C-alpha cells in the first residue's frame, strides 16, 4: 500500500499525462549513452534493413547476440554462459552474481545473515528454482503437479476515469495483493495452491493431412487460506521466461523500438504495436517498459528487485518492504520475523548484491545460430518474412554506443522482437491490465534461443502460460494482430511448414 501511495504521488507530481508521452519524454537514465554520429546512423539503417534475398545468410547473422555470442552447446548449460566479450574481472562478477542467483534463502533469524529473510510468503527459495538453467519455466501437467516455475499475478481492473487509473490498469486484490504466494514459512499460512486442468480448445486441419490439437488451461486456486478472492479479481498465470540476451535488449535505443510503434494502425496493416511507458521509482522519470510479459519493467535492476520481493519475499533498496506482497489483512505475515540486517544495508539483500545479480542477468550470453546456411532454414526465413512475422518479431537492432558497458555497446543483435504490446485476441487474453497494457495485450517475446528450449528446459512449452506444446501450436494460437500471419501459416504446404519451423529451431 505504501508503494501504491508513493506511485500515486509521483504520478500527480508529473505534469505530463501518460497518453501524451513523446519519444523525447521517455528517458534512458540507466545508460551512459554516446550519441551516434550521422555516419553511424546511416550504417545502422543499412545493416538493419530487411534482406533483399534469402539465398544466403546475412552478414553476422550467425552471431545473434553480437560479439558476445557463444558457441552453441549441446547440453542443458547452453543458456548459462557469460557473454564471450567479458574480461577477466567481469567474469568474476558474473560468477558472484550466479552464486546469488542460485542461493537458497532461509527463514530469519539464521546464522547465515546474508541468506536469511525468506518470505514470509513466497513462490520459490531461489531465482534458479524458477529459471532452471536460466531457461523457461513449465506449466503444471495436471491438478497435482508442481507449479514452482509459474507465478499467478492478481489484480482488480480499474475503471479508467482519469490518467492515474488509466495508467495503473489494475489494483491489488484487497486480501491477496498483486501475486499469489503458494509457499510460506512456518506459522504463516500459504495463500493457496495453484492447480490446472487442460481442456481441448479446437483442432486445426493443415495442408498435407496434419491436424493440430490446441489446448487451453483451466486454472484453479485451491485451498484459499484467507477467504475468497475479490469477485472482480483477474488472474494471470505465467511461466518464468528464459534469461539470455537481457542486457542487449536493455541497450537497444528506445527510439529504435518506438519507431516500430503504430498505435493507430496508420499504415493499415492490422498491426498496431504500442509501447508500455512506465514510471521508474528508481530514476523518477518515465521510461520504456522492456521486460515482463506486458513490458511493465524498464530496467533489469528493477526487474531483479521486483522478483526478489514478490517471488521470494526479499527486501532490497528498490523494494524495501520485508513482508513482500503481504497485505494488511494477512496479520501473521505482516508480523513475522524479518531478515533485515545492518550488514545488508538494513535490507535482506544489499544494493551491492542486487547489482551482482543484475550483472549476472545482464550478461547471460545468447548462443550462436545453427544451420544458417542450410537451404531449408533459408527457405524458412523467407517464409517467416512472407507471412509478415517481422511486423512484430523485428529481426535485428544495433545497440546504443555505451561509455560504461563495452560488452553491450554498438552490437548488431537479432532478438526477433519489437518489445511492444500487441492485442493477441480473446483466446490468449486474461483480463488483467498492467500499466497501459490491456488484458489482451502482450509484449512480443524475443525468439533468440527458442530452438534450444527442450535441450535446456526439458520440455517444449511455449507462450506465456506454456499452453503450446509445439511451435505449430504457438503459431496457431496467434489471433488479433497476429491473425493474418497465423492464417498465412495455415496455408503453407507441409514442406514449407517444416522449413519455417527449421528456421525457428535454428535461432
């Protein structure tokens, strides 16, 4: 509640309403930017232009993470490597951050002061519990299956009567807050148990005789410990995302992302990507949301602090409440022993440790592409463009020239995302708005590394809640702004579908 009051004050203190934000108003204070020269801008425009032909790979296409790209491994460690361009000292920082990322937090008080403060309610005991091997989480297989690598966001959608409520999108459930906690420390009841049943959602007949069966999740929150949810509360389950390339995404110029926005669909192509412009409590300015399924977070440091607080119940300088997401209605949680220590700067994780975790997540390397010269992969790339997929999954960018981050500076990268919000239709909508994102809009997820999902994470589950069990299913769930690309894919021959999927598997 204190954080909500602070955000309200900040919003009213700013003279510019969210809807009136221009490119010039959106700050990037987290980056030490060296402006591009006219010559550099021309080079960037030339190298990021769409390809003229698909007979051969484009220059540097194999290194989809730029100079930091690493060898494509054949084991589950493929997403856990430091960028290739880190120096010796940076590799030491990366290792320290990795240790904190894997740390199992314990209940306070404990003899290990740097590791106590878990909860009082939480979803997992470490970052690694959700992001296993830095890969994607998975949805439960059934009602009794484990839901550790999945979180359920909660919210009561606001009626947008003014700029403030339009910006907030949804308020917390009055008892359960913004996120459901399915685990807790001794003496504090966990909020609920997350269960799911899978329901057939239709069948799609494709050329060549293939039939794809779609499934949708029927989510259920069992054993609610603090009474029923507010009748207006919407729920939004989502699996943990993969972690590679985050620092490179953070270094893309905001102007280059905003150049792809077309909120009023002025070009008439049916695609109207919108930015989620969010308020940064760390920098006290408007920034472009880049992270999270609805692009609600502007920086990786903020993302780390939010995850520590909501998922593990750990207080940091950016999220100082040691009770995490517990509400005033949850007295046992609010009254539980906390782990704030002077050794940690008065928090449960210090600012220095938060910085190390941020450094680790910023520098997880993107593996090199596979089979870039394979004729089937090149044909699949051509079909990817022919279907209109790059309208949202923008292939490439050049990052800012940065004075203090040489490892992410002026890199040609291939994330295959515009990092904007798109309405994906009623089938994927969950009714929970976030910031300027409606309950049907989702940030375009980057595709780099998608071909290594099974190798790293041990499953083939895609989309925000893991409902798609194949790339074909993921494509066929596209609706709304993605409908035209989906319909085009549904006309492809069996050989062309295989080529498109081979291209995606090569990423």
